[in-house]
C-alpha cells in the first residue's frame, strides 16, 4: 500500500515538472518574438541609417536591410511599415538591382528572395512593384542556373569569355566561416588600347585614388609582361600606349595585386587585337584567375584565408576552371573538398601554376589560333603555296574586289579626320562629307546623317545636315537638311526658318537641325527632326516628307533646347511616340516629355516670359521637371544639363532611361533616371564619378552634407520632381504637382 502511494506521488511530480518546462519554453518563445515598442523601433532605424551610411559594400547593405525589414514585417502592421520601411525603399531596391547570386550561398539567396517577394506584395511597394518583380525574376533565373551548376549539370554558356577574377568583400558579414554566405564577387575587366605619344599611360575606371594606389603598380608590371609575351607575334609595336582599364561591375573595393594574372591575359588579348597579327589568344570557357605576377612572369601568393574564400566565391559561380598560385595548392584543395561535402556534383577544375607560361600552355584554359582566312589573305598569298591553291585564292580575291569596285549603293559610314565617309556594304569609299564631332562621341553621327531608301527602289539616299560651310544656304541659316542620291547628286534641300516670339524677344530664324528617326505615315516615309535656335532659347520638333523635302503640318515648340530625342512605342499600340529630353529656360530645369506624332503641334507649357506666342498648349502624354543639384549651382550651371546622347527605352521593363551630366567638356554622367512609363514612377541613381566629385566637395566643406550616395540626398532630389497636370474641365489652367497628386 505504501509502495503504491510513492509511485502515485512520483507520477504527479513528473507531470508537474513537464508542465513547468512547457510554460518556460512558451515564455522564452514569446520573449524572442515580442513586438517591439516605438522606442525600440526608432533605435533600430537609427542604427540602420548609421551602418548603411558607413559602408560601400552592397552585400553588407543588403544584409543589414534584410535583418531590419524582417523585424518590421514580423509586426504585420501597415502603419509601421509605412513609417519605418518606406524611407529605405530606394536604397533597398538599388541594392537588389546590384545583387547577383554568383559568389553567394544559394540558401542565403533563397532567404533574400523570400523577403523580396514579401516586400513586393506590400501596399507601400505599389509604385515599385514592376521593378521589384523584374529583379526577382532575374535573380530567380540566376539561382536556377547556379543550382544546375552545383548539381553538375551542363548549362548553356552565352557569356563573352573574359579573364574573370574573384574579389573579396571585406565588409561582408563575418558570422559564417567565409562571410555569412557572401564569399565575394566574380569580376572582369574591359581593356582598350590606343597609341600614346610620350609615355605609357594607365586610366583606371572607376578612378578612385585608393584603387589607383593599390593596383597601378600591378598594372605596370602586367603590361610590361604582356608586351614582352606579345613580341612573339607582334614585330614592331608602338613605343608608348594609352591603356584604359574598366572594371565591369564597378564595386569599388579593389585592392592588392591578386588580379595580376587576369590583367596580363586581358592585356595580351587586346594587344594582339590592336596589332592584328597572324595569331590571337583567347580565354577558353568560363575561367577565373587569381595571383599577382612579376615582370618576369612569376606568380605570387595571396594568403591561406583569402585563397579559401576565393575558392568558395568561384565554387558558387559559373566558373569552370580556377587558376591560382601553386604555393597555395593545399589550402585551395582543402576548401574545395569542404564545399563538395554539400555539393558533390559541382564540377570545378583547380589549376595551380607557378608562372604565366604555365597558364598560356594550358589549352583547356587558353586558346591560341590563327586569324580568319579573310583577315590574313595578304600574308597567306606571300607564302609558298602550291599553284592551284594560289589560283583559287586569287580567284576568290578578284571576285571579291570585282563586287567592291562596282557596287555604288551607299550602305555604311565611318568617321576619320573630320570627315564622314560613305561606303558601300564592302567598305569601299564612295564619297565624304566634312564633319566635326562636337562631343567626341561617334554615336552623334546618327543625329546628322542617315542612309535610307526613301523611294523604295533598292537604291539608298543620304540625308545630311549641312553646316554653313558645306551648305548652299545664306548667312542667316545655322544649318540645313540635304538629301543626296547614290552619286551625291542633290535631290532637295530644306531650311527650318520659322519665326516665333515670346514676351522676351522675337527669335531670329537661325537654327541647327538634328535628326531623330523615320516613320511610315499613309504609305510615305516621314522624317522626324528637331531644330534649336542658335542665338536664343526656342526649339521645335517637325516632320518632313522625304520624297518632296517639304515640312508636314505645324511644328511643336519648346522654350529651351532639346538635347536628345527618340521615337518609340511606349503605349504598345504599334505606333511610335516622340520622347524629348531637354532644358526649359523658363523653369530653369531639365524636362522629359512624350507625345503622339499625330498631335505634334502647339507649345510646351513654361513660364509667362518664355511662353511661345500664339501657340496652344500641346497635348502631352506626360511632362516632368527633374531637379537641379547643389553641384550645378557650385559649377555655375544655370540648371542641370540633359545628356546629348543616351536616351533609350527598355521595352521589357517599360522603362525610359536618360541622364544629366556634370562635366560638359567630358560629358560625365551625374544623375541617371529610370522612368516607368506605365506608373510614371521616376527613380534616381547616382553615377560613381559624380558621387566621388561631389563627396570630395562635401568633405572639403564647399558643399553641404549629406553625402551623395545616401537616402537623404536622393530623397531631397526626388522631392523636387514635378509632373504637369494638363488643362482639363476640372483643372482650368493646368498645374504642377507631385507624383502622388497626379490624377
């Protein structure tokens, strides 16, 4: 009986213990998931601002945003989301746009993707939904490709083969053995070579002082090494060269000499392309390289920690072969073995080397081949081939020359020594026009010369905007539009000489003409062009019947010069609309607008003093004023300067892209705009060179904070954007409003 009592007591005691432990676990869970109060939320917000301001690492910024957003999203409160998330949206989305899965653990990417999808569904993300969904889709496709690679599957390689190299982001989170799954990025460079006069010159883009200081010495060593290797193929190179080295992803944390092998191979590749010898060298497949090199070609070591992390970065990428210093072979294979425990199917070849010739002798990495036959025909003929082979080659050559000599149909153009040369499809020169590049960009030729078959007879005509020196025009005309046949016989000439006025003045009819594009209207080929007054502020958009050389209908007038324009179908109605990017002298701001071609008349609204007289308000699809910056005022610019070239439309994203410039002499970009033509949401991105220039002035006290690449600076700019609400039954006079007020 006593024994039974103790058994009963023991059962009750154990049950009470289990109940106590269950309550403790619930309490701990509630403590971990407790809802933060406003003071704690504000503390988190302030901490996030401080941390994001103090780093240039995109991966770290994204990691910080991920943790912060998760805490806010856990509360499931739209008001709190509005208060504590919206201010970070622009920078958050910018980080997403820059993010790539390569060099990152797939599980980390999956976590990020889950959050991106949650954020895109929020009410406060409505205006950015299209952009977010586009980026989510891009990352999803990259992740699918990475998973196939990790499973050992063969994937289609559609990338240009370059000498890739892994970069370590020292600011990335360090909780994971190699950095919370952010191992690094896979970078590449683009090299361009020109002849120099006095000495070798290296131009590094992005051109931050820290980058130049760290890698300039390696650039010089790699260049001398590549030049020495090229002498086997190039007999008489120039004494001096200008070498432009552009980092393709522009991450901004380039240090040390570990890109030496990749630099040397990239230099050698471009030297051979520049001098066009019998042989060329290309990187084969998707290969990455690390390790500095000496002028003698010896490959230098990095360190145990760095090589392990670089192996991890390459492992989670598209790279098939990784070349590295042989002195670190043990560390590299150890890192690869550890990674393959989780992904045994991943195919990654490790190639240890001691000197640059070890790389060049690997046919599985470097491909050395002769130039195509048509390129090297002249040299081939000089060789002692058998008579029959020479006869065949000469027959092919003479047949080719026969076609070239007698083909007089204009097809292409090229620029040289202040002349535009018109050639046939085989590059034979037919005739030329005097022309000087105003901004040093070859793309601007398209604004002044077009080759078109305007009467559909199979023979091309040439449209050319003549300068006063080359045109048969009187002294009042800034330029005129001429149409020539294939023999350079003048078919017609047109001068834009309309006279308009404003409260300020009567505009003298001296105009410079720029070509935009052609459209088909009622079976006729029609040119759309614009003219800017040479001595005043007016500009006009007009249409020309290309068969007759006559203007069609009225012109559309602007109170400010147009800098760039395109025709594109933004309404998806199979009709092109006119998009203009210009200055407005009345508002003293850059403006972007769109309109239908069948309503190309009237005038763009501006201030009273600058409004063109006797012109009705034009029917515009949208009309937006973009901000001026404190840098513009510092540089004594009257307003922000719209770029003369670079306006284009991304049809897949419904996005119009354009930019301002801050250095007129070099046309350096300042603000880069992306306008969603459906939602009219206008996002602003900062060019790296502009950021460096402005931040230098802020650091010296010449401009007031905040620094450029900050949420505060971009928000201040976005707050200055205004949209035109046109005249309507409700809105009698038209007015300028913010985006959220636009009807």
